[in-house]
C-alpha cells in the first residue's frame, strides 16, 4: 500500500502546485512508481522561483489563451486551474491503470509474505482492499487533493493550497469516495469558503470548524472498524506483517 501511495504522490508532484507560493512541479507528466521527483527548482538551477517561472512560461507557450493574462490575478489563476484540470482528466485513466497494476503486484507479493494459500488470501482480500482504499482516499483528500487553500500551514506550509484543480474522483474511476471521506472533503470546502468570506461571523465559522472535526472523527471510526475486521481474520504473525508494511496502524 505504501508503494501505491508513492505512485499517487509522484503523479501529483508531476502536476503544478499553487501558482503563487508553492514549489514548481517536478515535471510535466506523472512519473513511474519508484522514480524520485526532482527537487523544486531543479529545472532552473538552485533557485525555486526560476523553476516555477520556467514552468509558467512553458504553460503560456502551450496555451495561447494565457498569453497577455496576468497569471497571478484571479482570472489568470482560474484559467490555469481549468487547463490543469483538463490535463489531469486526460492523465487520470493511465494513472488509474497503473494504480491497479501496482496494487495487483503488491497483493501477489503480500500473498507470498503472509504464507497463505490462494483461496485463503482471496477470502481476506475484500477486507484488505477496504482498509487500503480508505487509507488511500483519506490521503487524497488530506495530502494531495485538498481544496484550494486547504494546504497545511505553518513555516514552509502550503498556505495557498495545492492541486486545487484536482477532483479526487478522477483517480477512483467507478469507485465512489467513501461517505466518511466525502464528508471530510465537503466540510473542508465549506470551511474554506467561510474563511475566504470576510463577512462570515463567528457562529458560522465555529459551526464549520465543528463540522470538519466531526467528519474527521467519523472517518477515524470507520477506519478503525475496517482495520479491526481485517485483524480478526489474521494470525499474530500476519498482523505484524501488515503493521510493519503500513497497511494496519
């Protein structure tokens, strides 16, 4: 599962971050699993601003509708978001296919490590996939799929948010976001809208914060239950293996 999340991270690092303050993308296309993204600014020497500026220049060259547009203005950022949403939509099927292949390979290796007969592994697989999917979906929302402006704050944090053109559902295909994850996403968006609304009052803000916290707690309960159901069908040795590889907490 860690490799699957690494593949997701590599895919998103290949796409641009928030235009105004985050590091530039590591490249224009998603990288294969295991490839290490280049550090911010690698394309423009040791100056991160050069790398970001270089990417934006290429973006303007490839998209004539951006020529003459102030990319730091609300209009410019909206145009860039629209372009990157289309790029992500085009890449999503290929990323989903590689995610599926990656997961299948991991399961085959895990079956050997757990020393299970094929039919035994098939019996626990739905419980395993449930845990994996919940962890991945939460990761999409919290780390690489946060709504605009919902990045982690603090020194060096992403105050402006990243990948705000991104709809996590694109990477899930026919699999829907779990309701507990969807509520985190929706409550996060609602809170962000109020944070941006200078007319929002204290009661509205407090209510939105409470909703988001409740959503996170709700997910924690769902995830804990899924893990417990998986643990119930494992031997102590098998549980230890899944804790060691990050599948279980």
